[in-house]
């Protein structure tokens, strides 16, 4: 299926295949695998935006997960091909950033998961919250098309 009904425009997307080791005792992809997928797409999106983990370590600043909200909507099974999309949907320019995620099975276009993660900028040495550096404000901006779509959905 080529046309995915993404929740928001311009997602950053990675593809994954459900492997036999991803399957749990009930015969579907385990919920922890979905978390690995959304974690991987978040890191890859940061890299693509120009802020690698190495750069964050050099700055001594990074985003720590504060809260996950996950809606598991349907199951993936062995050999399913999925795409995971992410968007930065909020950036307060001080401490907080929010990403949304969507996992879609390619064979039928079904959305399997929607998630929202709130991050807090932290000092990587102390683990304490700290005001985000200017470079974070530049790299982690909300796409104007995403902002407009979010505004329209209110």
C-alpha cells in the first residue's frame, strides 16, 4: 500500500519488519517492540534534523522522556511490514518538547498504534531539568504544516 493516511503532514518515517523474536506468547508483536520502534524513529529523526546523540553529549544536554501516552489499536504479526512516523508537535523553547508517533501496517494501511511522548531537556551529567540550548530550539522546531494541522483539529 503506497498511500498511508498519516495523522499529520510530513512525517519522518522508518520502516520495520516484525521478526519471529518480536512475537509474544499470544502470537502477535509484543508491546515492548512497538516502544523500540518509536524510540528508534525518534533517534533517527533527531540525527536527520542535525542533532546526534554525540552532539548532545558534547553539549551536556539532551531530552529525557517524561511521559508516554500510547494507544494500542491493533496487532502486528510475524512478517508484517510497518512504517513508523513521527512529528515534533510542541516545543516550548524552555524545557519541554512533545513528539507524536503513528505505526501503520503496510499490507492494509491500518494504524496499529498512536503515541505521544513528552520530553524534558536535561543536564546529561546531573539528570536535572535545565533550559534547552538555542540549538535545540532551531533543530526541534514544529513543522509549520504540522502546527497548522494541529490548530485545525482543535
